[in-house]
C-alpha cells in the first residue's frame, strides 16, 4: 500500500514521516493529503520565493492546500 504524503494545514510543510503527530515547523496537529504542487526551500534567508510565501524554515512546502 502506498501512503500519500501529508501537508500541514497551517504552514504547508510536507511531512516525510507518515507517523508524525506534530508539524516540526509550527507544531500544528492537523494534516491533509489534499494538496497540489510543492517548493523546496534550502536557503530561506536569501530566497525570493521563500519571502513571497512567508517561509522562514528549510524544507518542502505545499503550494496549494485544499
């Protein structure tokens, strides 16, 4: 069985571990498998994309959460 990746409903962080109970970025406990597109931020301090999306941490983030 293939597990769908989950994204945090608050900050959009895409979780790598399906057994995670708290988002490592914002500590939210609500996740969804209904999201589209993603962006990987490696240097949030110097990334124009991160600034536009208000992302301050490294990681993979969903672009649209339903």
